[in-house]
C-alpha cells in the first residue's frame, strides 16, 4: 500500500455539532479541507472508543469521558485517573488508525497530548509528524515543570511546528528552542449577511464563545454594567451566546441587566447554522478575553465583515492596528466599556477589513499551504 494518507490526532473534535468547541470546529473543518488534497484519517475524542465517519472521513474515537480534556488539569491530582484513561485510549486508537496502513504523516492538534502520541508513532513506525500549538500548550502546560521537558521533546522531534498566533509562535520558540511558523486556525461558516453591517445606531452586539475566565465573560458583564443610559440608547441588543463553567454567573448578571430593561439576551452554544445566523445579524463582535492568541471567532468576524471590540491581548492589537475594530486600553471592565462606547460613536473606517487579512484566515488557503509543505504525493 502506498503511503499517501495524513493522520490527524486531536483532542478537539466535535461530537454533537452543538458549537461547544471552537477548536473542535477548526479541527473538523481543516480535516475536510485537507481531504481535497490527500486521504485523511482522524483520531479524536469521544464518549467511548469506536470508529465512525465524519463527512466521509474515517474517525477513530478514543474514550475521553464526559468531561473534555481541556477541562482536566495535570495540576489537580484528582484529575489524573481520567487523564490517564484518556491517554491510554488515545494511544490504542492512534495505533489502530496507523495499522490500517498508508499513513505518510501525522499532524498533532495540539502539542500535548496529541504530539506525544504522534511522537510514539514516529518512534515505532518511522512516520514523521508535525505539531500545531495553541496558547494552552505554551502558556499553560508549558508552565508546569514536569511537563516542560516532554513538551520540548515533542516539539523538537517534529518535522514542522506551527502556532495559531504570531506572538504565540515567538513564545513557543523561546520555550522550546525551535522555530514555529504562524498558521491561523479558523472554521467554515456558510452563512451570508442579508444586509450590511449598520453604519449608524442602534447596533447589535454579539459575544460568541465559552463562558470561562480566560475568555473574559465576567469582564464583559462588568463593562455592560458601566455603560450609561446614553450608551444603551445606541444599542439594539447584546446577544451573549455560549456556555461553560461561569454559566451561573452569566445568568445571574444578565438577569440583573434585564431587570433594568437593558436589551441583553442569552442563548446557549450555537451550532454552525445558528452561529452563522447570529453573525449575519451582528454589527459588533465582542472579544473581552484576558488571555488569547487569535480566537477562531475572530476569523468568523472577518468572514462576515463584522468590526471587533477587543481587549489588547495576543495578536489582536497587531491585527486591528490597520482598522477593523476598536481596542481597549487595558484588560479591565472599565477599559472594555470605554472601547464599546467608542464603537457606538465612531464609525469612520471601522467596518473596513484590512487588505489581505481575510486570505490569511481562509481555510482553503491554510489547507493548501500545509499540504504543500508536508509534500505527500
């Protein structure tokens, strides 16, 4: 059997299609985009181990349990049994996917633990692998002393290393001693706007993401509390969509805003169709993150031509330097309120996407670039 297949090993892959995993949406959409260039197989998480197909792509599911690996931490000893079982299942399913034959290259999404599994296959079968790092790999796992040597080994044994942010690539280089190439993560949304972004108030504001401290949902709620009545006159709606560990906080704070007759509404995670519909109606996308590289939802905003109100974190200041949104002065609720206020009053040039930026976040462009670099024939 000729070796022409790409094996993607990932801890992020959708199971229900409910929109709860942005990184999982990217992994699935990237696999489909890569399948236009070469045969693709995927090893991804599931409630239990097994094999299925995702849009025609064979998927080997490893048993990750009911709690996503992203919510399990090596710093918490009581999480170790669940982590250990998931890693054991991942290793078995990766070996099964390789045993099907024809694998020429493995792509690890993300560095740990997927890169650890890919390195094992390199050692046992001689199959080269690449790693693609998220912020959580470098800024969270990279700070754990026991994991740092493993992360360095996995990265330095890879034939290529990518990071989904420019600043993240520099930090990954500093941590591991090897070069990382910036490669954006994004997802495929098929919706289109029925009307352009509004150039005058009242505006529709949208938050779309996890309700997690890193994503700054609490800072967004602080900012909304600080808006004046005159600001609210310029707002048609604030739509907060998503879910996560801060769900109780979000529901309580939104109830308080609603009791003051503020036009704020909450919905859960949005699947692909409903996320497209929400983006198609939004005039401003809110990114209040405390820590971020480049969120997948930023590429959504580019695709739908929505200007962004953002915290000054990760690559977002550089990406917004040429236009396309408003940047808070610092990572606080007060500063984010000021940025929202500016977005409600200053429209000059704000809805113009910087030239060439959209192509850098095109899924087809990214897949073609990766396919050319690994050179599977």
